[in-house]
């Protein structure tokens, strides 16, 4: 299960860290740390955390596993290769 958190939307209410502490954790008062590739055994807790988020900042992506975007040598997240061309 892949998780995406909109860290610009997250306000640090920490409901997710309370409901799924093995996946989400607060670092300080406002910074959220989370495992973007949460284990399937955590699904129930994660779904509760998603539902409890007051600003709806958490998305569960159940689609096929998509590899992380390539680094600078392999192009960028927009799909452009090292030369900047698609």
C-alpha cells in the first residue's frame, strides 16, 4: 500500500500518528514523518487515520506499485530524460 501525504495541507493535528503510530509520527510540533510504503498489515489503522485527518491530507494509492521517480541522472518527475526532453 502506497501513501501520499500533502505536507502543504497537513496542519500537524497528529490524528494519524495517534491512530497508526507504526506508519505516522510527529517530529517536533508540526513535521510529519511517515512510511510511504506502509505494510498491508497496517491497512485498517491507516484507513482510520485517513478518515480522521481533519484536512484530508492523506491519500492511499492502491494502484500498481509505481517506482519512485528517477534521480537527476535518469531524468525528472515530469518524464523528461537527462537532456530535459521527453
